[in-house]
């Protein structure tokens, strides 16, 4: 793990910590072409729908992806992520709508003529060719001069650090090495756009985390636009400049990792990314703030919505790590509720306390474990106070 | 552990010994003997009653006369050569017909595959002889094929197919086609479709992807299919004698005549031994080559 690695596009992450509070202030030249109305997207999906029989895998989807972006598609299995990639690569044609690459409709272009390369979920390395020949495969199809191919293959081998295995066959190297070969092979032709379909899903956690950083380094070095599919939210948050949360063939929210985490636009996104408390209630608007009555005999929750909300049913969404736990009633925070500890999930570096309110609602709060386990500050059945500031949570209209 | 491994290996060797090595040694022994008017029709015979001296006596009478005889009469080497030629050409034709069929089967929708497979092996449910006889009915001058071709107006005179080498080719290809299709199908069905997509993604056209990915990856099936067709076709006897003509020269026919018409068991055995050598040499060469490739990779 490399804590506090600078990723270059203007987001400063502390790896493996909840992204939220640790995100440092943005450096000067922020990479955010999606905020620039003049910027031309590299890829544009315009009302793209893909049906298989009467099943709609991708549903009227529109999105712009910009050059040099590291764009992550995040969603549960079967939500249409691979289908989106396959339409970009040219293996599926949209049922309706257009996909533009560099401003041109790519539907008439066959896969072998697109400057898009794909790293397959299964790697799809050619078993009868050596690592070297696998990487050279695409270059040879371009009929480049032999020295040029050789130079490029060696460069790729160096980039992904597999020079030693150049003459091995794919079944003579480990899973992690195979994944590097697949990456090198798809990068060799210097595509405008690289598609990565769950590239790291076959790796164990430690290797996966290391590789995520390598992917970012490589993306930075080559300047290629990456679209990565994943169902691992932590992975999406780590590598991506923007994350698109997908469900049932639709994009629910497309935003930077910080925004996705801190300002989810729906309970679905909030629930999908990380741990969250969702409290439903009735809102009354009080200037900037919103008062949410959520349970008999409990004080209203005071929240500050990002967008103005109309009075009525709302969901109040708050991350467990934004809630402080104490034995005395705190005085410095607007929201404080009293309850008793129902359950404790010990995670090593921190613990999640499940606190039951008098009305039966359970609210989760995490606290760092500053002491050893046998001296946790609270235990089962302890009465405790939970508190948070009025900007800690998100208010979402139903 | 070691004992277990040894006994595991011992089973196939035992099998090979019983079903191949011992019969071969018997045939080889007969090929070194001389023809005689007796039962069985060769000499020397092993006189076990004379004990060790009998064995030595038998060995002293062995010679390679029969093999020398095969070399002097050009009927034999011409038959071998013609057999090899017919077997090679039929193997190639089987491949030409069989590969597209196997490819089509492997690409067919999943629900169709058991049916297609059944259709390929269905002919085995009828006796081989009956199928060859029915080919006579189809290929003869007044046969169905000629009638059909005349009827659609492709030909005005009936073609002479039966009793020519062409009929032999048709017979062999028809009979051995499943042996070509099945191993190729088995390798093609295992072929990961994403490899072809990857090849296309990297700039191959569909045809190029076929030659660069599908064909090399089905090599094992192609080679197995070719051996499965070539080996029995080389020694084929029924098809050339029923469908072939007087000019069709195949070693299987010669072998049959030496054994049953001439009752010259030693010469017939010598013919069989040489036939076996012709078959073993390419197999051994192929195996050695594979072995070397595997070792080179490690
Ligand atoms: N070729 C196909 N024919 C029929 N259904 C398909 C096909 N490809 C994908 N689907 C369906 O489309 C849905 C989305 O699939 P996919 O894009 O692979 O999801 P994922 O997000 O897991 O990658 C799935 O329910 C899948 O069953
Ligand atoms: Mg998928």
C-alpha cells in the first residue's frame, strides 16, 4: 500500500481509508473536462439501447467520456456493464441510439478497424503463442516493420514488468502475470481507448490493490483513455477520475469518486457505495436547512441539502464514520440521539457500533480503535449518544 | 506412492502387451518362417517336447527370406505405395469435408449439438458391410447417382464410378468421416470464443482470425483425426475389394490374397510386418517431435 499517492489528475487519495474526509484540497490544474462545456468528448453515448430478445440490457443511456479519463463503470452483476464495453469494442451493435468516437458514429466500423482495444475479463490470451507473440499479435496485423514491432513489444514488456517471461506460454505463468500480459497486449497498439472488463477480478486482494496503482501509473504514462468495468466499489473509487453507477441498464449517477461518496443522488447509490444509514422521514424546510421528523419522541434531524428539496417524504443518508459516539451528550453538534449498543462489528482498525434507538431504528456508527480490543470504550447494552453535524448527511427527496 | 504410480502405468502397458506386442511377435515369428504343407502352414514349429533344444532349433531356422522376396517382386512395393497414396488422399479429403462439418457442429446452437452428434455417429448403427454394399447400389452404372445426374441433365452417358479408385475414395471418405469429425469437433467445442474476439479486437479480419487462432488451436484434433483415418485406410481391404476395380492396388487386398488364396502365411506375415512399420514410423516421428516441443518449452 502506498498511502497518499498523488494520482496526477487532481485527486489526492489516501488509499484504503474512507475517501470522504481524507480527500485533500484540490491542486491548481484540476483535471475535470466534464465540467468544461467547450471540451469535446472522446466517446459519446446518445440514447443507446441494447436489447437481447425482449430483455433490455442497456436502457436509453447517454454519457460523455473524455480523453485521458479513467472512467469506471460500477454496478451489480448483470446490469449491462460488459454489454456497454462490447458495444464500444464493436462486438455488439446498439439496438437504437448512436455511439460516437471522436465525433464520428462508430457503428459501421468493424471491431478490427476501431482504434479501441479491450482487455477481456478472461484475458483471452492466445494459448499457442508465447507472451512475446501475444503482445506482438496486434502490431503484426498492422504490418509494421519488424524492428519497430520488436521495439514496441520490448517497451510493453518493460512497462508491465514481465520481460523475464517473454518466451513463456500463457499457461506457464501465474494469474497475475497473465493479467499483465493481457494489459500489455491491449496497450501495444496505443489505442485511443482501452476497455478493461473486470481486469483484476481474478487477483487476490493484496495483488489487486497493488495492480490498481500500477494501472493508474500506466494510464498516466501512456495518456490513454481507460474505461474500466468493475463490481468492486473500492476499486472504482481508487482508480477512477469518474465513476458511473449502473443498475438495470441505466446510469444512476456519473460523478467523481468524492461526489459519489459524499453526495449520492439516490439512496441506491448511497447504499451501493460503502456503508450507510438511510433514515426516512418528513421534511420541513427552514431556510437553508431542512428539519426531518423521523420518529416519535425524537428530535428532528437537521440537514443541509445540496439541492433544495420540497417538503415531504425524504431520505436522510449518512455514513457511519460521520457519526460520533460518546457517553455524554455532546454540545458542539446539532444532531444528537440517544440509544443503546446492540451489536459491535470489530474490524481491526475500527469498529462499527449498531445502536438501537428507543423506537427500534438501528443507526450504525464507526469509530477508530485507538486501544486494544479488550478495552473497547463501549460494550453491549451501554447507553450512548450518537451525534453529527448538520452538513454530515445528505437529504434526498424520494 | 511409487508402487501406486508403477501399477497405474502397468495397466496400459499390460493392455498393450496382450493386445499388441504378443500378437505382433507371433506374426513376426511366422514372417521369419518358411511356407509348408502342414497345419498351420509354416515351419519351423516350436517343439516344446524337445525342451530348450527345440527352441534353439527353431531359432536356427529363422531367416529373412520372405522380406527379401517382397523386395524382388514389384507387386508388393507398388501396392504399398498405392495404398499410402490412396490413404493420404482419402485422409486429406476427409479433412476437407470433415473440418467444415465439425466447425459447423461446434458453432451450432447448443440445443442442436446432441442431434448433430447423433447424426454423425448414426451410420455406425448399421453394419459396415451393408453400408458398403449400398454404396455399390448408389455408384453403379444404373445406380441412383447416375440416374439422378441423368435426370437433372448434368450428364447424358452414365459415369463409370464403381470399380475405380474414385469409388474407393468415396467409400473410404464416407466410412471414416466420423473419425475425422469427432476429434476435430472435440477441440473446436473447447475453443474459447473470446480468443476470436480478441484476435478481431487486435486487428484480424474474421478469416485471418480463423487461420491464426482456430486452425492452430484445433491442430491436436486435426492430427488425431488424420491418424484415425489414415491408419485404417492404409490397411483397408473390404472397400477396395468391393468398390475398387482391377487396377486398384492396395496392400490389404494383397495381404488377404497371400493368406487365404495362396495360403502363404509367412509371406503374408512379412507383408503385415512391413505395413506396421510404415504406420509406426510416422507415429513415432510425430511423438518425438511433440516431446521435443514440450521439452523445449520447459
Ligand atoms: N448475447 C446475449 N444474449 C442474451 N442476453 C445477453 C447477452 N449478453 C448479455 N446478456 C444479458 O444482458 C445482461 C447484462 O449482461 P452484462 O452486460 O454481461 O452484465 P455485467 O454488468 O455483469 O457485465 C445480463 O442479464 C445478460 O444475461
Ligand atoms: Mg461482465
